[in-house]
C-alpha cells in the first residue's frame, strides 16, 4: 500500500490587463516545467477559454473540474499581474494546500512598457489569501530554470502528501493500551472531532484466533512467506510452529489493513502473543511497515500517526522506523541510540549486517522473534506527535547516522548538532521516549505541512522558525 501519487491542480492566474499572449506563454512554460519534473497535474485546458483563471464566471467550472479530478493541492502561478479575489476564493473553496508563485519579470521593453508586473500581483493575492484565512506556501519570485523553483515544487508535493495523510487518518488499534504505559494515553473523541482521526478497535483475541487458524491450516501464501523469511533472516530459538505464527500474523494484519483501509496499526505486542504462540511480532511489523502500513509497538496511537506523516513526507520512497530514545553515546556527546526491540524494517539493514530473529533481551518471557540488526545511517529525520491539555504538538528534527557500539535489537546511532537541546525539548515538551524516524532531510516539509494542519503546533527541535522558512526561499 505505497503512498499514492500527489496530483496538483495547475491553475494559471491571469488578469484582463497586461499582455495576454505573454501570460499564456508562461502558463505553457510552467506546465512544461512540471512535466519535466515528473509532477502529476491537471490543468484548465478546455475548461476556460485560454486555460487560465481570472474571470469570476469561470470559477464554478474550475472548481468542478478540480474536484472531479480529486486534486490533492493547488498550484497557482501568476502568469501576469494576477486577479487576487478569484485566486483567493479558489483557495477558500478548495481547502487544499496552496502554492503561490510567479515568474520573475523581464526588463521593460525598449519603449518602457512592461508585459506582466507579476510580483506586484503576488503581493496583492497574498494579502487576500490571509484575509480569507487561506494558508499558503510561497516560492520566491524567480525564473523557471532557477533551482529554487524545481526544489520548491517537488518539496510542496511532499507537503501535500503529508496533509492528505493527516486528514481522515484511520489507525487500527489491536488490543488495549498496555496498562502500565500511561505515556501512550490518547483522547480518541477529541481527535475524531478536531482532526477526523479514527481509532478503529480490534480485540487481540480476534487476531490471535485468526493467526491460530492459519497456522493449523497453512495456505500457499503462508508457505511463500516462510520461504521468504528463510532467505531474508537467520533464526535463533524459533521452531517451525513459531515461525509459522509470525508469518500468519503478518498475513492477518495485511488482510485487516486492506479490508479496513487502515493508515497504520498500533499493536499490543505483549503479553497475548507470547502466551498463545511464544513469539514477538517484530518481524511481521517490519514487513508490513515496508509495504506502506506502519505497525507500531505498544499500542502507541500518536506514534502510529507520526509514522504515517513521515512516510508521506518521504512519498513512500523509504519506510519509517519506530524507536525509543534510549541512551547517549558513550564517547560522542551529541549522539543518541535510536533503538527498539526488533521491528525496524529489514530492508533498512546496514550493508554487511546479518539480520537475525532471536530472543528478547529485556522481557522475561521465554519468547523469540525479535529482530537484531543495525540499520543504515545517512540523513535522518525524527518526529513525535503529542498532546497536552487539548493542545497538539509535532516535534521534529534532523540528524545523521554515526558509528557506535554494537547492541541487540534493531538500532541506529544518530548524531545531532546539539544533543542537550534535543534532551531539553523532550523533557520540557509533552513528549515521551517513542519517536518515529525516517531517512532523509524532511524537517522543512513537516514545518510547512503544519501550516495546513489546524490545531497542531510545529515544534522544531534543532532549527529556528526563521531557518525553516528560509529553506523555502533560497
């Protein structure tokens, strides 16, 4: 279930004054640039007389067209001065992420006349968007060939994916919250009322019964998954029945996620599975997360929601992983161990690492199935959604993988610029030790996405607001 492609509604904005021929030229050039970038979009060709929007009488047809094509966001390049009222009303009616940009104007003609005055119109539209309460993303007035244009459009596509994932999220909760984990408490009714987030409850006995039935009557899919497991990971302290139970759990969760259209799953990973099958679900979690449905340990609903946002920000190009902030590096004051029992996607295993399913090194049950592998380093983004007294916050920051001591479970050492700043943020903020991580530098994407997530405050860890704003401008 990968992240679906993001479709932009390309709405070139014109005005009845200035050169109509030049405005039309820039509408075509902008569309050609989007095609060159591989951006999926729908334009207004055949909807208005010139493929542009500036007449009020065209607005109903444009709205119908964009809704019929189920666009995820709007891109409104001002191809000459622009018509601020209709451009802003479009944003208000659609309620989607809105990208505002216009091409840099050429020098006046030899006779002193000008063809577009685009920047002037951008200032006008931005004011009316704000008057109507329409959030928007702005790319600086630049040329189509400038790197800030291509980088900004591709980044905005990621923002749109995050916002789409946020709206109407559905998290499957399997089993109750673990009684002594007060940190994972959530307010389901509040999230439904404010964000449209559904928490869909499933009794763990229902899942365990389905797993048991599949183990007792193996299918071809189960046999194929067992063969894949044998080729992908080594085993320790697992008999064939336990391996079958892990594979069956993965298949049951896959069916559940597809049938109920789940964005993610928050799973009560103990003690039911250990009592019934003597296993941990880590490998099943790993595989399903790799397929686009993050499965999160310890029924952490907010953790599941955070993972969905990171997956969307990455456009599904790499899977997220769910970790504890555990210990500081013994020698590097700015590094921290991102670790969890064994559920990081096995596709992220570092080169030269032999993935192993073995015993849990903390929990007292005589159960196995826990993953042991180090994942690759590189650029990392971590984030955490949290709430406190009706306020919601999204903390996020960037680091990079670094070397560190070997340990058990699934893990990576992350180095940041100033660890004490991170520690202060997680101690003083309403955050816990659980974080979602993903490879890539995505903090500017999360910052901008929060603009379109009313009720969620962006809470960057390692960058100031001005620095995140500047990323979009330079």
